[in-house]
């Protein structure tokens, strides 16, 4: 299987099972192959067969729980994790996975107990440390959370083309610091606020490596000398031999000595006036009776691991919003921008996120699922109504409430039950038609400042 010839492996296992259908290990191995081939439901069936043959297999229960959680069978996942723990109480991975599942289904106290038990068993378990960090961040318990957050998988896997050490909170007077992009575009945007504090620590130079769509946008940051991408990082090394480097999200773990205003949910990015003028010319003039121009983003990157929970794939669920009068809808799908709520043909194509910022500067409100565009609006101070799933809601939006701790111009709309976008649309309808809605929306817009 090491050469990933999964089809051949599946054929061999099918033949072996035909000869010995009662061999639990064969079903377990076939389940692993099926999962690699993108067939989790079939994989779960074979894990269940393996457990029918021999139910005293804690690791098989654990794997069944992982697949069940991934496919949304949450009750089955919880049951599988609990069986694994019952069979092997020292299995830290089962405690960690159960804790994460409980945290994402609104049972935080029991979740925290499970995660701490996992760390009692294996203090260095990175998955348990990460899951506990997410729980604590949801609760706003930042002092304990940020050090644990350092256990996350840093997503940049290529060999680092520089030899300087990673910064871990040492004194920075006179040092040249390289800050490096983190997992997603939204993560880099959200944590760019912490760049404000690095200059106050006496650094002589701050450079940033970010994703290409962010490069032009991030070049406006006043405390950053040069913004690079991975494509030109080797060239950057020749220009700026840095003393230390750090992933951008890790800046939150070292707040001592930084300007405390870095933590405030105020804008840190601004639009380009020239890009705004381009979009003003493209968009139709405001109609006499038009109350609002709203940009809608209902879907995120389909390759994101939890996109099934955060995106609205069936756009028909949003149809009731069209009944709200005197609104011009601008629909953003990927890089396509369409006039109208349900327009099939894009009118324009977006460039980078600096181009997106110019578009957002021309609308009264962004209604958006949890994507980088929402972070961009928040970082610009553009009014944003964020649509959130009930299950696997990201830690940064906390557990409840309508206000964001990270962005002052943002209002949160939450599912009542997992997958129930209809309840969110009802909330949106009520909010759009409430007395004084227009003034309330426009009052959310904040003056733009650059970091």
C-alpha cells in the first residue's frame, strides 16, 4: 500500500475476504483503503463488520468514530469513541477525539475533562493540545489557549529557505523579523493586527511572506518593510538575512510588551481608492428607491476540510431573501461577480484580494459564510453579517452571541441545529426588514486605518 496503488490493494483484499470473510483484520485493512479512495461510507461498513467479528478492538472503534464524525454521524462517532475508551482507558487519541466532538456539540465542560484526561495520559499529544486550545479560545481563555495553539500543524510543508531560528518570545531589539503566512487567507488577515506590536518591541525590520492573493493588500501595512510570497522567498533571503522568523498566528502567543491596542477589534486594512473607483464604474448607479447594496458570499473553497458545514450549497434556501424590497444584490462566487441574487452568468472576474477590497468598499453590507472575504470585511471595518454553522463552528466565533470579539463591524447569525440554514435565512429576513435596519447597518461601518 506504500506506493498508494489503492485500486490494486482493494482487489487483493476483496479476494482475500471472499476466501476468509470472518477475518476482522481483512475488513479493517479494506476500510483503510476505501477511506483513502474517498469512500468513507463503505469504509465504515467494513469497520462495522470487523467489530461484529471481534468487538474488543479499541483502535477499530476509534477509526470508526473518526469516519462517523467526518460524515456527520455524530451519535455513532460518540458511541464509537466511548467504546474505545471503555476497552482501553489509556487511549489518549480516543479521549482527545471525544473531547473535540463534545466541544463541537455544545458540551464544553465534559469536553474539557476529556481533553485534559488525554493530556494526563500523553502530555505531548499534539492533537489533544490543539483541541484543548480550540475549546479555550472559544471561551475567550486566551492566556492558557495560545501556548497550546502552538501545537497546531503549521501548513507550510516545503523546506524553509532560511536558517534563522524561530522566534519564541525573546527580546527583539535591533532584530530583523520575518513573519510567515499561516493556514488560510483569513488566518493571515485576522492575525495581521499583531504586526502592530512587533515594531514597539524594537525590531529594526519586519518582512512578511504571505499567499499571492494577499500580497498587494498586505503591502499597505505601515510597519512591514517588504511583503513577499513563497515564490520569491529565495530572492528575499538574499535581500534580507533575517534574525528570527515566526508564523503570523503565533504572534498571539507572545503579547508581552506589545501595544495592547493590537487586540482591539478595530480595522487594520483599507481599500485602494483606485480599485474602488473601478468598481463604482462597473456597478449600476444606486436606484432612487434602493435602500441597500448587499454583497452575498454563500460558498467557500470546496477543498476546505469542513466546507460541507460552512457553505450553503443549495442556493434555493436563500430564495426568501429576494422578497426583501429595494435591495441590489451582488453575488460573489469564487472569483466571479454577478449582478442580481441568482444570476448564472458572472458580470466580472475578481483579481486578488485588493480587488475584492475595492468591491467591498462599494457595498453597504456583506452577507457571508465563514470565508476569507468575511475576514477582509472585518479587517476593513465593512459591515458584515456572518452566517455560522452549528456543528464545527470555528473557535474564533465563540459559542454564542451576535457580536465578534475580533471584528467590531461584524454581526453573527447562527444555525439553530446542524445544517439548518433555513433558520439563519429567517433571522436575516427579520433583520433586513426591522425598523431602522438601514441606519443600523450603515452605523457598523468603521473608519479605515492601516496597521
